């Protein structure tokens, strides 16, 4: 990590080279993840603790929406919509990565929902996200590197629970044929 960013409800290992997160972690509280559901979403914003030349910005994604979305990588907005403060924290660009539109809107969403379900059942679940930049040679504006894939690890040691997933960042994926179990990998 070039910089560790502590956002109170999640932590980011940030890369200046990729202008994005390498990894991050959070704990989903089963009493909070489905407690409220604030509908109005805040605007994305750049993290001022990151030196300006290494920051990703909202405008870096402008015009890429059909192929690449601003994807919540470490913690989803639905994981933190129990208060305005927590919801605001997840819109920090330090944890946003270019995700293929279909992956972001359909496929990765399944893992996020699963994490909330497990947190509710077990009381909490720890979540670790790791970006795969191997063979990542594409960028969007401002040289923000597009990861080739994403790992999501959920675990609760107290409950002896662990599941690991890998999602290829593929803009041509067919979400209709995709199942969450298709992404299970050995932890």
C-alpha cells in the first residue's frame, strides 16, 4: 500500500500506481445492514488525504457508464445505508474502482447481498476485498487502471464460517447465466 486510509467503517489499502484500492476490509454488522435503507444517495467525492496527482475523481468515469461503472469495491452503499454519515463515507472515491457495468449492476451485487444475509444470520461478518491487477493494462481517464478481477472474502471465525469468491471484471459477461456459486474459489 502506498497509503492506508481509515474511513471508520472500512479501511483501504490504496495504490498510487493504479489510482485505486489494492484491497480493503470492513465488518458488516447484522443489526445495521438492513436496519434502515436511506434512499437518497450522496455524490461521489475525492479523498483529500490522497496526494492530488494520485487521486481518482468522479469525472474520470464520465462517459464510461455503458462499459465501466463507479463500483463500490470494499463496502456497498446498501451495506451502510443505516445512517447519513456512514452512507456518505462509502461514496469516497478511494474505494471506488472501474467495474464492468454488468458485473457491478448484476454479478458483484449478488456477493454484496450474500454478505448482508450472512451478517444478519451470524450477527456480523468480516469482509475482505482484493483487486486483481494482474494483466490489467486498460485505463479510463486520468490513468485510473481497470482491475482484471475482484476477490471477496467473507468470514466469521467465531461461527467457523468462511467463503471466498472471485469475479472477473468482464464487460461481456452474461448475467442471466451467472450464479454466485460460479464464483466460489478455495480460500
